[in-house]
């Protein structure tokens, strides 16, 4: 099945070229044989997957199959899966078996998709390199010395390695787009509220949004069709009809207005990454788009404001891990305070504890206005910047990250250096707008993504642009086996 | 803003995290550098700007106050690290 798209697998299943059971068995055997190289999976759900595959085969025979019926995928291990461990890549939840399924998971199951396992990630989705996982670092299939990006690094590596055709991810500050960029995938963070957060372990609730990580824009549109939709169980889910995200894929780009914010091309951006992005922009211009220089003046403030808001919300969300109701509990607690403090000290990793402490401090008496409220005011300035820009242009383009994937271990000693890597992705979460990454070339054999941001609920436009770009380029068809750096 | 070890000890208690003496300075250093990054926010005036807590400026949607799912006490209690007779066990709170 290696590197077959969802569209191709769906056609093969419908034609009876192989059954979902055969495919699922192959996929799981492949993960078992090859994932020791990448460490992209935390667990494989073989029994559940085979049951889902059998049900899918029955639907295909009965002629009641949807397009994703029988198609394998993997979940980031942040999505609760009923009867299968969900760890958030933390010792805290190492043995946690959720009693319910996330809404996204339920929707994919209803569509007949087959979940083969749970992918590695930064612990509680806090990180940009997948190096904070309790279950070990993930290696980038394009270059085993490089990080896959984070926090959805396992999902990215699993798809890039050809282990699964698609995976779910979540994006709080870039966690779908940056690993998609680092691993040559097409990944989209939808508009805040488009996809239900119910059953996804919360990091920063006003920023978190789930989306697909795929090989093509067309596949991403199909996955998003299944994942998106209003959910009563998520109080911030937006009550809007979900369009067919594949409907606009073939629209021409004639007359499209593309904004290039000067702040995305300033000092700090690797010149070769800039070249890849500008080449892609020129190709989109050749399809009839008009390129317009714009400005997002408060972009730089997205880093400090994000690193107040996200840790503050995390410190609140993660207060539920108390060693009483579920998850890890320390041995021999002396009293209740000791139970809480040691359970959390032993159950959480360093980066998670650091963010909890930053958030606790920012929310504490005497600092709340100077930090949390100030950050929320800056958040509005960032939203206003996008509103002004998107009144003038249809979409905004730029790089996803300042560099291609960096070396494993190169940023782990200095959290601030790691945070600065998020400069181009954070602002879309702050504003809540949809944003995606699509493959746009290579620097030193490591992939580079094109960042496309658009107006609220306009995911279809982003996917349309990425799909049209993928009709005239073949970056998205490159696989690590054909990595130019390896001379293959 | 630079944090002292004593500040870390205070934050750790508020956050219900045990921090060992050997970890305290590391946290003080790394969190101080994060706070210097955060302090860049003070460069810009936000006077008259309303705080934004939800990207759509939406408020919490409420539902009717009625029972919408069955009691799942057994399923939830089964997840507890320590439970007895359908109750969560914790160290003794009152003497």
C-alpha cells in the first residue's frame, strides 16, 4: 500500500483489488517491520482495526460504502479511542484506556475508516520537534538526523514513511502545519470551531483545532469532509453547515488575490526556504493569481502572547491530572498534597511542567492583567491585522517555518530558541483562521512547505489552491526513497 | 523578569508540582528567559483594545439543564488508580 493516496485506495477497494482486511493486515505488518526506524507509533490497535476492516468489507459488499470505508489511517495519540490506550505521549496517561471515542474518531469510524494505531507526539502536544514524548523521539523519514517537527510529529513521520496513507493531527500553534512542512505532507488546520474538540485531550482550548495530515490536498479535503461538523458536545463548536471540501478543488485560480506579508520574509528566514516559497508563489501567479504586498504588523508579538495564553490555558486544563480519578498515581503518598504534587512531578515531563508553571505564574494574583489580559489584547490586534489583510486579498502565503527540519537535539536545551521556531504559525491560531502547509521543494534534502492562510471558514479555497498547485508540481509525490539528497 | 529559586518554590506549590532542590535553578533560569520573551508584549500599547478570549468573539453556548446521558459510574471508577465500593480512595484528609 506504500504511498497510495486515499483516493486510490478507495478505488481499489471498490474494484475489489484487495479487501480492507488484507490491506489492514499489510499496513500493520509494515508498521511492525519498519517503524523501529522512525518510532512514529506509540501503539498499534490490531484487533480493533481488523474488526473495523471486516465491518468495512461488509459495507463494500453490500454497496453501502462511503469513500473512506475500509481505508486505513492513524490517530495522533491525543484523540481518545474507546477501548484502546490514549497516552498524550505522557507517563501520566501511559495506561489510560478511554471509556469513549472522540467526536472526530467517531465520525471517521462512521465513515468506515479503519484506525490502525496511535501516533507519537510531543507530550500533551507541547513542542515543535517531537522530542518531548515520554515514548522517545521520532525521526524524520527524509533524514534520520532531523526532527519530524511537532507536536504531530508521529503522524507526519508515519505518513511520510508510507506506513499509513493519512493521519489526524492537532494544531494549537502550528502542530499540523510545521510537521507537514518538515515531512513533505499536505496538512490543514481548519478554522477554530470547524472540527469538534470533544474527546481530544485539551492543551489550550481557545487555540486547539484538529485536522488531517495527508499526501495530497484532495485527500485532505476527503478527510476533512469526514472530520468536520457541528458538535453539541463541544461548547466552542461553530453551528454552521459543513460544505463538501472537495467541491471547489478544480476551480481555476484566475483572479485570485494572494497577499505576501513582509513580516514573513524578514531576517531570520533561511534564504533557501524563502526561494522555495517564492518559486511556489510565482507558479501560483502563473495560474492567474495576482500577488500583492501586505503587512501583518503585530506578527512578532504572536510569540510572547501565545506563550502566555497557551501555558495559561494548559495550566488550567492539566489541573485535572491529580492521581485520583484516572492516570498515573505516585507510590505511597503521605497525604493529599503529597499525592497531588508527586503524582504530577513524576507523571509529567520537563516541558509540560515548565509550561504549567509559566501558566500558573501568568494567572496568579497580581500578574493576571499584566500577562494574561495583555496577551488577550494583543490577540485582538493580531486578529485585526488579519481582518485588514483579508479585506484586501483572498489568501495569505509565506513560509511555514524559518528553516527546514532542524537536527535532533539542536534546540532541546533552550526552550526559547524552540519557541521562536513557531513565528509563522502561531498567528493563525491566535486569530482562529484556517491555514495549511503544502509541499513546495527541498533544501539540503529536507522538505519545505508553502503556508496558505485564508479567511474564516474558507478551508475550501485553501484546498483548491493547494490542489491546483499540485496539478503543476510534483513535490507532493516525492518520497524519502527518492530524496534528492540521497542521490536516488 | 528574573525569577529567584523562592519564586519557583511558590509557583510549584500553586501548580501542585513537587520540584526538587536540584531542579529549582534550572526552572528559575529557563522560566526567567521565557518571561523575558513574554515581556516583549509590554513594548506595544494596547490601551482601549478589548481582550479576545474566543477567536469568533463567541460566548459559551448553553444547553438545556436536562439529563443527556446515562450514569457511567462503573466505567469511570474502573479507571481510578485506587477505588473501593464505588468510591475514589485518597490519603486520609481529616484525623
